[in-house]
C-alpha cells in the first residue's frame, strides 16, 4: 500500500467523517470524533499493509468508523447518559450509527464551517480549526503554515475547542436573517486560507497548492445552498480561480518563484480562467460590491496578456476603488506597482516613497525594482534590506538573484 495514497485518502475523508460524527454527537465531543477517525486510519494502515486493500477503501473506512464510534460512546456510557437526552426529540426516535451519505456529509461540513467561524472563536484559531477539522491537515503542517511549533498549535486548538464547548456552539445553520452576516466571516477565513497557500510564509515554499485547493473546495461547497450561494461568494470563487490558473507559471522546476512579468503565458490554465469568468459573471447579479468583487476583477485582468489595450490603466483604477473600501498597506503597495506599469517609473517612485513601509520586505523589493537601472545604489540598498526582512528561503533566493543582476 502506498503511503501517499493513504495520506491523500486521509485529507479527503478525515474532515467528512469528523463533521458527521460531531454533528450527531455534538461539538462538545469533537476531540473524540477526531480520535475515532484517527484510529480508523491507523487500523487501515495496519490492515492494508498485510492484507489486500479493499475494492472500495472509502466504504471500508466508513464502516470501521461507524463501528468504532458506536463502541466508544456506548462503552463509556456517554451515548445513553449524555448524547441521547440532548438529541432525542421523542420516544419513538432511535439514534443509530453515523450517516455517511453524500448529502449528510455535505450538510455536516457546511454546518461545521459555520460553527468554526463563530465570532466567539479568535480569528487565528478559526483558521487553525479549519485546517485541522475541515481540511484534514496534521499538527505539523498547521505549525509550518503558521511559522509556529506543535506545542503552540496544540494549545491554540485546545482553547478553540474549549470555546466550542463553553459557548455551547452547535453545528447548525444560523437563522436565515443572520446567514449573510455570518457568511462574511466564513468567506474571510476561506480568503485567508487561500492567501496563505498562494503566497506561503513557510520556510521552504512560496506556493502551497494544497491550502489553495482546500480553500477553493470550501468556497465551492457554499454554492450548493441558496442561502450561501450569494454574489460575494461567487466573487471570492472567481478570485481564487483566476489566481489558481497561474499556478504552473509561478514556479520553475526547482520551485523558485517566477515574477508575474516573467511568467510563461502558455502555462496559464485557460479552463480555470474560463471557470473564473463564469463565477465573475454570477457575482455581478446583486447590488452589493465587496472587496472580493474588485479583487476578482483585478485578478481577471492579470490573466490578460500585456498587449490588451489599457490593461494596466484598468488595473490601476480597480486598485483605486479597492483602496476606498478596504485600505491596507498590501493593497497600497500593489496599487503602486500597477501605477508603475501604467504611468512609468517616476510616478511610481514618488508614490512608493510616501508609503514608508520600512519593515515590509515587499516594499523594499518594489523599490529595488523601481530603482533598478535608474539608481542602482538605491536599488541594491533596498534589495539587501528586503533580504534581511524576508523569512522565506525560496523568496530569499529570488532576491539574491536580483542583487546579482545589478
């Protein structure tokens, strides 16, 4: 049995199984659900190593998980003493085993997403829970994503799960009148998750596709329900599709980062771009204009070649709009690069110097780019500063290459 296959199966099924078990027995027992599912995969690894793998590995996992779940809860008398009184509505209703049907899995995962994104839980902890419970990531992987260690992540997840218990958060959809507001928090977590993957802060990778793919999967899951299939949801999906379309062009064979202007357009995924356009068209059907709408349009323009008339002027105007509704140093920095491509070096340097983002390595990389060829002394100074501030090995390599070219 290949370990890669089991790992892939773990990431695909872990979150589904935990969500279904947690929905049936309550979020207060989410750690038991995790343990049961982990034990199921451990048994799979041991059994499949010595015996022939079953024809349907997923069905095998579901069957064993059901057995382990019932055994655990009944053995510890948790089922009869704590679970049944909470979820049994009448004497005729019999609580049986977990239901791993596709519809139940989808419902459970979506309700888990809303539960994790409850405002009672700190934002960083929400991302950690999403990675663990909804994406099936291990503690080591989460620690790497946060540039942290296992002990810190375990403590953070423990506190978040305690919040689920003490706040008595349930796995259920919010009341219809609250869905749109609560959806904002859900979309924000998905957005942050995708961004962490798209420009990873881990030491050994610029791009973590697994995070991006999971974020896109969660976003698409929201489109299966009328109450969450809103224009802003489609706008975020469009944004992720456009960025995902350039995965192959952003890294070379040695996983080194390739700047946008140096990317091979032939490596852009045209099918993913078309998919993004479809969701972008769906996103304009409402009256609300969110930052996701504007960012999606910017990402769409980045999927156009430079011979398209007014491409960078259009991008610049979109950044001007984005700054008005969602100002951030990162947006201001990206807007300055668009100004450089639209109006030239001098205009961009003038705006860049006003930002004074001295502790931001992206800022110094941009200044290094702007001054290259015009004032190489300043260009070198800024690139060397960026090198000191950067925490990513792959990124540092790219900065060193820029310095050598000077």
